[in-house]
C-alpha cells in the first residue's frame, strides 16, 4: 500500500490531497462497522466532494484484495449534526452489501451474495466502470435492452427475456408514471427477441393496439367470436345472472340440461327431439362440445308443461327469461350469433391466439365499454384456453397473457372478483412456465392484488408508488439484500423503475427508453377511419354507440320482461333470416334470438 492511502485521515489539507494524483486517490473512506447485510464507512467530505462522491443511490466498492465487495449507498450523515463550509467534515456512509466482483481472465465477474465480509479498516472507494458493467452483466443469457442506469446513463440496462417470461413478471406503479409505455416497450422487445411468442393483452382502456402498428390484432365485441358452448357453467352463469350471485336451483337445472343438449347435438338427433338418458357418455356441462340453445329452451318448455313440475315452475320460468334476455341482448352476439352453433373452435382460437400469426403475434382484447360480466366471463375463457393450448402444443406454442389492471381479475379479497378467472390466471402463474404459458401483471394497486399471484412473478419492475401499503407489498416481494433500494419508490421520476428478480443481474434503478409518440399506448386512440380534425362533436354517433353497448341491467325474471311480450317459440322458429332488416322491435327480438338456427 503506497503513501496516500490514508490521506483522508492524516490531516492533510484539501489542496495537498488534491495535488497528489496517485491511482489510489479513489479511496474515499474506511469500514468502521459491518454486519451480515450492511456496513458503515467513515469518510470526510467537503463542498466539492459531496456531489461527486457521496450521494444516496451510488455504488461503492470495498477492496478486499482478490475480491471487491459491492455496496449500495442508502444513507449518509455527518458524524456531528453540523456542516463546516470550506472544510472537510467527518461523515458516516451506510451501504447495503450487494455482492462481490472477482477478476478473471475474461474480465471482472459479479456474483450475488457475500463470501468474505469487509474487515474493519478496509478501503472503500468509488466503483470502477468495468466493475459496474460486470454488476449488471447477464452472463450470456438472451437479453433485451430496455433503458439505461439512472445513476449512469452511459450504461445500458438489459433484461434476460427468457427468465423474465418463463417465471412471469409484474409492472407496478401509480397512475401516470408510464406503466403502459414501459409494458409496450417490454412486449415489443420480447416479440422481436422471441419470434415464437404470442401475446394476449387484456386491455381495459383500448390503448395498446395503437402501440404495435402492424403487429397487433385488435378484438372487441364487434369482432369477437366466442361461442357460448365454449363457456363453462360458472362462466355462462356469470353472463346469465349479470354478475349477481347465481340462483343455485337455476344453476343446478342448467347443469342437468346442458349435457343433454350436447349429447343431442353430438348424436345428430333431429331438431325438436331430446334424448332422455341418464348416460351422457362422459359429457358434462363444462365439456367444450357444441349444443343448441333451442334444445335448452325446449327442455324448459316441456318441463313447464308437465303436471308434476308445479313446484319448479318459478325456477323454470326464471331461467327461461334469463336465457331469452341474454340471447336477445346485442352485447352478447359474440356468444349467440347464429353461425357460432357450428364447431368453430379451431377458427375462434386461431383468431385470438394468432395461429398462424400472419405477421401479427399480438392480440389486444379491447374491453372498454363492455359489461363487467362479459369481461369476467370472456377473460376466464381466454385465460383457460391459453393454458390448455400451451399445454396441448407439446411446448411448441408460447403464449404471454398480459393483464392490465390485474387487480380487477385477481383481487386480494377472495370475496371480490370472479372466481373462475382468478382460478385460470392462478393456474398460469403456478404451472404455466412448464408448458410455455406466461403471465404478465400490470397494476397500480399492488396492495389490492392477490399476494399469491405477485409472489409467482419472479421479475418485478416497481415504478413510483406513494401508498405505504403498496410499498410494503413490494418490499415483502424483494428476494435479495437490496431492500433499501425501494426507499426511492415514492420519489422516482417518469419512466424510472426499480427492477429486481430473476430477469435482471441485480437490483437496479433504471430509466426506460423514451419511445416515439407514434408508439405510445393510446396515441391514436379511436376509430381507424376517423381522419377528420374537426372540433365538432358527433352526438348522433355517440348516442348510437351508447344504444349499441349499454342495455338496462336485467337480473331477475320479472326485470327481464319488457312492456312488449317476447316472441313465442313457434314465432322464433319460423322467423326468416331477412326479418333482421325490419324496423319493428318485435321482429328484431324474434330474429335476434335466432332460436330457429340455434
């Protein structure tokens, strides 16, 4: 050790210390305390040194000979509660131990964990640039560049995309900090690095489709084809009961009638004939086999006419009214359209999950304006299908299910939300990586998200959070010794995030790349053919859309009855297809139900 090593402590004047330009002038202090996770450095600082050497958030290296222990500065304070201008002041610097850097023939290599702890008096200095790069090196793993280090913009930040996807990831932060922009950047880079990846985005604000020009296939109520027979009993009940607690008698009745209708369709029975057999060939209400709504209603009509059904008639009438209301509701045409009675499973799945992707591997399911019961049921079906497809493809189909505002589908309170969609997404979180089905979670309220789901996300990008409960949730999720990094959560700027977990080399504070305006989510939100720039409001168009998407809530049998009677079964059966063009409400109801075709 050459002279000058102890200059910060030998009483030399500031001018004398700066005049000696020796290599070890990087030494800034010495270790005076250390435990299993943290250490304290005693140093001196003046007005000029303070800004460049000792600031919270910087990395510090402790020289131990063959290895260099890396620490993260999380607190600085003067030894005495005073500050003398123009003089050196004794300060204490608290660091959190992050890992170790070793020199190898190939260059410095960083390893998490501490094998040799700093001894008292060990030299602490600014970390070298090569060591800092080694700190964030991914060791040959496939990586995507997503931004730069907040503490050093000259160093790019890379994410191990395979580990990030395979073990799921989460992006959390308050509204307006750039979550959607960061998510679109991650998805765009992931698709570029993984051409085999398909992405399904649950988009509650209809903003993501515009962020992927030429790569995204947008689906909404007008373009979605998801046959009712693909819905499990719980999912169908969510639609029929409008999100209310279902009546157990009616659900039990459906559980009995649906298998009979499926068996009737499968056996190729003539319309109007219902097979009455206790043996349904292993078919249940959840088996994805086509059936006709007309077979369900015929069974209900027959039971209503039976003499021994007096006690069940209120239940039969109520269920019949619910089915009539759902089939006649234009919001549910994606389920009950006449052409969906055919076995179109391969076509519906191919469109949603982009098989083949035809240059558009991203599907944006736009949900703004949809009734909550539709969102719940459809998200449940799509999440369930994503897992089943990945599992059945023998690891050939890779699917990322990205949930924007994930607390809607997976709330921390089990009494809230829709149980089937929670179960479907939990299944992806727990087992999906084995089959190539991945989960991306985006939320501004991590405290309201199911803790089990968040614990399955091995890579987390935490953006600015102000709520103490939300910050506590993120602190509990961090798995390494860099928990104090999260003290910055409430003060980070736009596009900044703290990343930790399997997808990054070590916990880091980063700034996501700035993207051009044309790639920002929701930048061109609106209809593609809307090229005008007039400030006039098209009120007629707005009202037309309101009438098309918003209908009175219909929950019980009495509420579903209109002032005009519903068409009879015979009239529904005989209604010609071209009567859809008639203006009569009665005729529209007759044809919208399409019982003659279903």
